[in-house]
C-alpha cells in the first residue's frame, strides 16, 4: 500500500490509552503528611547539604526508622534528589531505612557486639539467646565493635550500654525502659578551671606565649598523632598554617578500630583537657570553625561534650558537634571529611591531602582526641617530662586499650616501648585465671597477630613494622591457649568485609573472598597470599591495605595451626 509522503500524518497523544496524560510527574511523590512531619522536625534549622546526616538522625531518633516517605519529604525539603538522600541514608549502618511495602522496624533495638574480644567472651551465644527470648516490639541485631572491649561482652539497649552483658541484665534494662545513655562522673568546667585549666590557652591568645614557642614544645617532645598514623603533631600544624586561609579544623573521634576505647575513656573522664588542646590547635592554625566528629556508639561522650561546650566562654572559633552513624571507614581522615559534609564516607584519592584541600575544599587540620588531650601537659610540664617516660630507648607515654584474657583490662597509661609481657604483668594484674598467654594483637584489628613467644618487642611506632605489624592506636588484645588464632583472624576479616565502603574492588571483593577462603577447614595459603598482596597494592585507603595483616601474620607465625597438606581449589 502506497502512502503520500507529503500528507500530514495524525499521531495519538501519549495518554491516548487512558484518554488523558498522567496527572502527576514521574518519580516518587512527596506525601503531604510526611512533608509536614519533616518540616516540624527540622524546625528553623538551616537546610544545608552538610546537615543531611544530622537530619537523618533526627528522623531515626523520632520514629525508630526512616521510611521512604520521610526520605522523599526530606529530599524535597532540602532541594536534593531522592537518590542522593537515599544512598547517604543506606550507607550508614545505624539508619534503618524502610522501603515501601516493608514492615516497620521494632520500636526498640538491642545491639550485641560481635567483634573479637566480645566474641571471645561469649557474644555469639548471648546474641542467639536474646533473639530467642525477646518479645514483640524488640529486635536484636549484631553490631561491630562498640568501643567497650574492656567490659566484654557488651550490648546496647537503645542508647544504654550494658557492660558484661547477660541475657538477664539486658532484658531487665529493656523491660525497665532504661534506653538512654548513663553519664559517668567526669571533670566539669568549673573543676577544670580551678585546677589551672584554660590558662595555657589564654596565654596563647594574649600573646604571652607565642605560636612558635608552643610548636617548639610539641616538636621537642616528639608528640605524634595517637589515632594510629603517628604523624608528628607540630609538623602537621605547621603544614596547615602554611596553606592560604581560610582554614578549618576537624576532630577525628570516630574510634572504630576493634580493641580501641581510649578516646572514649578520655572524653568520659576529663573532656576539657581535650577541648583546651583542640582550641589551642585551632588558634595556632587560625581555624575559623571546628567540626568535632564523634561516633554514634559514644552517646555518653556526645552528651558530655554538648553540656561542656555550652559552658565555654564566648569567643574563639565556632564549634560544630557532628554525630557518626555506624561506619568504621569514617575513621579514615578523608572519609571523615566526606561524612562531615553530609555525604557517604567514601575515601578520597590523595593527593591533594586534607591539609591542602580538606573540609569544604579548605585547608584542614585533622587531629585525634588523645593527641590533643596531651597538648596542655606537654607544654606546661615541658618536653623533658614527656620524654622522661619510656623504655627500650623509646620516649613518651602510650594509652594502651587492653582487652581479652587479662585479669584487669582497661586503658593503661604506660611508657612507650613497654613489651606486651610487661604490660600484662605490671599493668593488668597478669593473665585471667585459668588462661595461659598464647597470642596478642599489638595494634587492634589491622595491626596483625603475634605469638606469645614474641613477647619482648617494644610496643611503639616503628618497632613492629619489620614483623608485618604496627601499633596503630595501641589497642592490645590478649588471646590465651583457649582461643584459636585462625578464628580470631576470620572474625577480623568478617569485620573488614562488613565495614568496607565498597568504593574500590580490591577491598570490596578482596575482603569477601578472603572471608570465604578462611572459612574452609584448610586454608589455601598460596591463594590467600596472592589475594592479600592485591589488596595491599591496589586498595584506595588503609582499610583494604591493612585488612589482610591478621591473615598473613597467622600464616607466618602460627604454622602449627595448619595441616601439612594444602587444600585443592
């Protein structure tokens, strides 16, 4: 059939099937009720992009979950795409996103820590028994390290942590509605000032003490970053000061390394010593704003800081307290910056480094809590006081977070360079009754595992690297002959698999494959070695680069754990 090409053809309207076009635009529509609830919840807070995570916390705290309707309403209120808000909310473990058609989350959540020390002391059995015993309205979930390794096993009922958790004391807290953080006794503002607090800061601000004099004191003491990297503090401050302003400061209080809890201890006992060190650092680098990032697992520390910051006299930089949301990766400095900006905590490629291009694209000083906690003492007492502590030709003090099979676990302030045997015997009361020292982690989850026969190595920066380990944040976990080092390494690898941000393939896939291989009765050591090397060489950040350290150290130092014949793959 021929057709006249010059004839105008008639086309049906796209809505012809229903005789009308769609009444609403494409995409998820904003529910008016949810929109009103979000508007009331946010109040007069500015709708800034960097406050997205704080707003998600508001929703989670109010409704015990985050519905798709609330996400859509929040996106609309902040003039962001739904995808942007959704991907941020689902990145963090502590946001319970409920999609359309899914059941609501139980009003109360109990989290049971399943990281290494808690696992050694019965966390898995506790988790199963709680899941069997709880009634309606309560859910029980596993959680990665919550920073209470010294009181393992630990459980969190709402925001109330139950130390030395049992089925009975956890359920008792839930039944009583005891779901809020319990604040320990700590040095408050008035007591701190009465003991000479903030005099050093005032001397610096008045010009009585120069910046150069203060920096020289830090240099002479050789104070290093105590969050794990060990970078010289004075050099870092000078580097930031050397960049063109404006400048910012960020505090890394996302202490998520399994085995580490020293920052929590200092915040919950003497918070103003940290705050003064922080304000000193901000003054030196001329930072206009300070962003204090505290992990969500430390609700008591956050409340203490909220109270005490409000008591500080006016003047100085503007302080912003930011709340993490259950992501270990945000302890990595560039991931921390991304999270403060209200985004997923994906590590940045370096260079440029944060001291050059940091928070909001500005030069940023990033310090760990304990590092700043020591500034006042070092300057007031002198570098020689600090360097007067130490053993085995090492200098300074170290805050060891000790957990596991020792009689008295906890934060132990000990000389740098002390050996693990000395740490156990002199500071921890020896091994727990009925246990014999078998192995230890010198630097938390990523610091490797060493046998008890290597108990004479000084614990400090630069002493462990030749053994494939490092001290990191000085988290020391002690294992006995009743513990399997293979099981310990698998526990740590599962942690890294769960906490990988997923940005790069070597870490995302490598940790997953390693965990699978490590569950086999016989390890394929050649394949695991190859996989470990790929993770170390090609991962973007330290999580993937160091995740295999426990695995490789077990293979190297514990040959008795392996049968002679390799498994065929």
